[in-house]
C-alpha cells in the first residue's frame, strides 16, 4: 500500500500516530513523519487513521484530491467574475460537461475520446494531472515523459524520513502510477519542442506527437559553482531520490563534520537530520539568518536561535569560497570568506534550484530562468505574451499571475501548488473555454526541522511588515502575520498549524493588517515591525527580451538566453 499525507492540510491533531504508530510518528509537538509505503499488514490501521483524521489529510493508494482542485478553482479574491465548479448534469456523470450542437464542443468531445495528451515531467505535478485527466473522463492516449528512471515519487520525505534512515529511498513512490493506462517513457529527457508541428523531441532521437501538452519539468538542484570542486568525493546535492540515497549512505558512515552550504529550507532540514543523528554540522548562510530569503530577517532570527539551540555551528553573513580535496580527490576542508576554514567529510550544496527550461529554448514559448510563463488557467504564453491553447504548464516550472497579489507573477516550488495547479491544468486541457477554471489557491508550504513544524500560508516575500499575532516567540510557538501597505499577505506558524486555515481565509478576503484577533492567545507586544526581506527585484538586471519591428503588425519579441 502507498500513503500520502497532504501536509498543507494537516493540523497535527496526531490521531494517526495513535491509531497507526508504525506508520505515523510525531517529531516534537506538531511535525508529522510517516512511512509512504508501509507493509500491507498495516492497511486496516492506516484506513482507520485516514477516516479519523479531522482534516482528511491522509490519502491511501491515490494522490488525486478532488476537493483540493475545486478549492483551488473556486476560492480566492472577490473579483468581478468568479469561476465555479461545474454542476453535475446528464452530459457526463464524472465532470458535469455536456456537449452542445456547435462544432467547438464536438471537437472537444473528440479530444476527450481519442486525443493525444503528453505530459513532460514524470513528477508529482505530472502524476496529479494524469490522474485528474482520467478521473474527468479523458479516454485518449496519455504519454508520460521523465528524465529520471523512476516512476513519480514524493520529494518531501527525502530530506526527513529518508535521511534519518527510517524510510528507504525507494519507498517514496507515489500511488496511482500503475493504474493510469499511460505510456511511460522514463530515463529519456525531452530535448526540444516544436509547437507548430505539435512534437516533443527526446534525448534518444525519438519524437512524440501531441494534441495537448503539459509542461511539468520542475527544477533541479543548483550545483556548486566550481565543477572541479563539485566533483570531489563528498560534495553532494539533495533533490532527487538518488541524491537522497547517496547522502543517506554518507551520513551512515559518520563523517567527522557535515557542511551545509545555504540556509534555506532544504539546507536547514539537512542540518536538522544531521543533528538528529548526533552528527556535527556547520551551516553557512550568506544572509543574516537562515530562511531569511523566504521569511525575512525577523523570523529568520527565530530560526537561527532554533538551530543554535540544537548545536548547529551556524555562520551567517559569510560564504564558502573554496572546497579543498586531498590527493585522492576526497573532500577535506572548506574555506570561508571571513578567512576561516572548516575541516569536513561531507558538504551538501543547498543553494536553491534551477528550473528545467533549457529544452524549451527556441520553441517560441515565454521561457527563462524564471520558468515558463502562463496565465491563471495554466495556458503557456508564447514569446510575445499571447496564450496558447494546446500547451499548458504546472508545478515548480510554472510562472503565473495571482489575483490575490495584484496579479504579480509567482513561481512556487511548493508541494501543494504542484498538485492543485496540475489539477487545474488537466481540467482545462479537456474543457471548453466557458468551463475552464482559474488557479486561485492561496500558496501553502511547510517544513519540519529540529522538532518544529513551520507552516506558511500566503506569500511572505510580498510584505513589508510583520507582527507576532499569536503565541510566544520565546517558546517558539507563535503565528507571525505579514502585511503590505495595510493588507494581510501571509502568515507563518511555528508549531501552530491549527490557526493557519483561519489566516488563509483572512488573506482570501483581503483582510487588513495587522489582523484583529483579540482574545486568541494574544502576545505581549503586537507592534508591527519591518519584515527585513531581501530585495529580490535587483537580482537580475540583464534584459531577457528584445523587441523588433515598427508597425504594430510587425512588432515581435525575441528571447535572449544569457549563458
């Protein structure tokens, strides 16, 4: 059997840990860990736990969450035109869609019955889209293309249950992949796209034709900048299942010290896994605190205290300038920008991700380091900013406008966004325009580190102030509310997951900042302060597009890909 817990929904009530303790475990007060592929003898206990879960976050043998898809499409800001979930009619018992006499609907009916859909990216997003397509009645051919040799697997356990040795790396496979009636092309990367001919080119020289295409190629770990140093024995990254297996093997060898380069969520979770195994660990972060890029300096300072309380050798405001190996090519030392050195046996490079868009260069789509541009209905933009009707995008690689945030374009590397956006994309791929849905879900992400469950709703980086709205920072049990120009934009909880759903509703309603929550675990000081977020607007100043032509009918955009 296979189990997935939607931790964006989980509120840490912990009934599952009582009902199936061999499968579900609590780490600290609220951090839930689980075995994604337990022995089938646990089935009855797991099913009881799933039924007892107050928020119905436990999925057994499936990953397609219909309720989440409808919520994504039908919740959000009070805009003039809101999409609604389709009602059930006699036309289709699965979707409520009913063909009409006009030719456009007839074409869509034919597409549903015998069309060719290709999903590039055998990922969480790709699998969620494929499951949605089948659930909504698509009976045509379905091809799944992935550059890894594995069926889709769940990534969050890789930095938690896998690293601590509880769950084997190959026990993270997601459910449903065997029952999709799909053609799987695994271990073969897509290398090019011909939108005019509707063809995907593959690394082995093959070509796959499509009527609808979903791009869900996600992202990969950013490697160490020096290729020779990156090749040293002991320098690792963590993104894939194979990466996790390699790192787990190294940790089991008890290295003298682990160096983590980068204090984002992945780096912090790796440091946490090391300390759980009583391994010495040094974390180097160029910013003033870990998690500062995602949560700002105020809450980053809390994360820094949390790490130091667990004996992490945390060094902020410095960078690693060089990795040194011995004569046999084994990693032995790191040199830092402050002139110090650290003797190490393993270095984990956790410097963020690179979106997998290179295969789309020259395709005429709007692609770049920032991802693949698309509208709120997941339709890809071409290079001129015009939507396409047969190419869709979902998951980490998608960059889309969100109405809640003044239509700013967001690219979200979150588990919940990958699932909900893929479901919206799949629905829209086989729906007539009048029945397409927008992707309006409020972003949610979580991280379990050092026995603490950190959970966020909204977009903290789109804020200028933060306030402790509930709880106590000293006890590391609190909710921090983020605001921009008097409006609530996000909330982050440390071991306070049960409150985040209420904040999500406030964000959707455009509630004022700071929020008025009198009588609900009020902190001693409710004064907003500057969030101290880095200014991401100045990271890349080079042009990415040039425009040619003079007459409006002749003007065209051209992408400039900087090497």
